């Protein structure tokens, strides 16, 4: 094999070969041990920070292991999970849980609101615990950078909860692009119908103070955020629309939908980001709709690429070259479209439903031979890594840089015009005001490290 082919193969596959197993499955116990596993009978002791919402799903995704402690400031939100594990110790404040059960915990699921992802994950890793952290990993760029460094420092197994990275369709999309199926890709569009019916954003959203519900520890829910009165506009569900707590539609869906472009195009850091359009701008929340453009430089044999993120969509975006009536992405208005100089390929919300565009091009089309291994499932991927196997596919060395560039889009919504990003200096070079939003403030008692 020529040196050029070797280097091209290494560029395309690289770390993607880690964190997955062959399509045939795990095989025998002997083969498991060769992968670095402990005996399958040795279960992990897992604690969870956040037991309702996504926490419920993540905890159940790990039910093959031992669930040994749960923390959630909202008893009602966590009620369904608490009933499943009646004998497991339960806490309002995750700090107390980690202190009391540090010696018996092997790994921690972090599934609380975005503003506390970074702190909870860091407190766990500093104690040597493996971490599965829900998307968008963190609320700010600095926190994403720090978590990636901490995972390497403490040598723990990590995974961000962006399930699309484990989807076979996402890997098929990579293989189509890498095989030259649509030529060089210089433009990508990704879109979602969030927030719309999922949570309110925009000028009509005004948080009104109200009595704190009896089931909620408001101080524990706020965590490291600046004190403020409770409002049902924040908790239990609508926090995602407020920049102090969430990351809007980017935090909810971009980690899924942009996962395939991040993987297939081997994206590094962008050189600029710009909110090119927004509608329904709110005083307290993110806008109702936005279009954000990210510009990435050339990467190895791949050309520079511009990526457009569309949120608040009631229908798929109209894109030049797409035939009228052509269905893109998923039926529920989520997906991505890669535009190459020889064709187009679309994927759904979690990287599934991969197909060429227009649809008739799939008739008789044969997928390239599998080059990437196939995942056993996103939670299983992480559990295997915790037991000594290969790193999970969206471990923090992958998820940190990925979350970092997406979170630049959150900042772009606050400003008019293009923001130029210097990845080496980790700052915007043309807007000092924007740099204020790269790092959060922490109130006393909630320092970032445990």
C-alpha cells in the first residue's frame, strides 16, 4: 500500500475504530477478555446525578450493572426512577452523594440540566470515577475543554450521551463519503424542529417568581449558578431555553444531528461562526428560530466546509439542488444533508435513514464495504470501556472538541456579524465581549473540581 493511501486511511479512520465492536457482536467470554474486559459477572457500581428525564433513560440503559446511589433535587421528576430502585440511597445534592459513597462508586451518570454537567462530571472524575455525561456535555466552551483534559489526567472511561455516534447509519454515511460516493463535501445543512412545541423560547417568555414546590430543593437545582427566585419557567423542564441554564436547540439536538458531519468530515475547530438569521429574539431566552453558519478549514484531503445549523423549523429547509418534494432527514423535521461535488447524502436525527439524494439514486446502489466497526449500543459502549475495553466512541477526547465548536454557535446568537475563532489561543479575535461567554462563573461552594 502506498504511503499516500496509508496516510489517507489513517486520516479517515483514526480514532473512529475505537469504541465499537465488529458487526457480529461480542463473541465468547475469551474474546471479551482479549478486548480488556473483566469477567462479565463483575458489575460496575453506578451512581447517577439526575434521575428524571434523560436520567431515567440513561439509568435504564445501564441496568445490567449495579445502581448504588441516586441524586436529584426534584423528587417528583425522579419519582419514576426512585420507584424502580426503592432501596438505593437518594440525595438532593450530588456533592453529598459523592462524598458518602465515594469508595463504593465505580462510575457516574450525569443527566442533570446543562448548567451543572461540567461541575458534576468534574467532581466525579476527580474522584477517579468513570463518567457518562448527557449532551451537550457542558454549557460553556471552557468547561468542555477542561473535561477533556480531566478525562486524560484521571484516566477514566467517558462517553457523551449523543447516541447518533453509535448509530450504524452514521457510520454508513461516513463510509459513503470516504469512498467518494458524493465527491468532495464543501457544504452541509442540519436542522431541527426544536424548540417549537418542545419548550417555549422568544419574547413572550418571562420568568415569574413563584413559591418553590415542596418536592424541589431549589438551591441544589441552581447549583453553581447565581442565586435567583424560583420560577416554573425554569424547572422542571423549560430551563433549556434560558442561556444561564441551557444551550437551546443546539444543546438539545445539534449534538445528535451534527454528530454525523463531525465524524464523517473529521471536523476540527472552525475558523469562524455567525448567526446569519434569527427570529423571535427573547429578552430572557434564546430566539424562537436561528440559522448559524460554521466555517471549517481544509482537513487533510478534505476541502474547507461551511455548515449551516437551522433550528425552530416547521419543515425541512429549502436547499438549492434538492428536487421539489424530496424528503430529507426524518419525517419529524430533523436531519442533515451533505452536498458534494458529485452528489448528496442525507441522514436522520440520530444518523439513521442514511440515503443518497435524490432517492432514486439508492435504487440498485450498493453500500461500500464496512470500514468502521459497529457499536453494541451507546451505553454498552461506555460500560465496556469502564471495564477496560477500548475507549467509547464519543469519549471526552472526541466529545470535548465537538461540544466546543457547537457551543461557539450558542455565543454567536448574542452578537451580530461573524466571530473569528482562534483555536490555538482559545478566544475570539475580533470581539472581546464575546470572550466573556466562554467560561461560567461559579458561586461559593460549587467550585469546578471535587
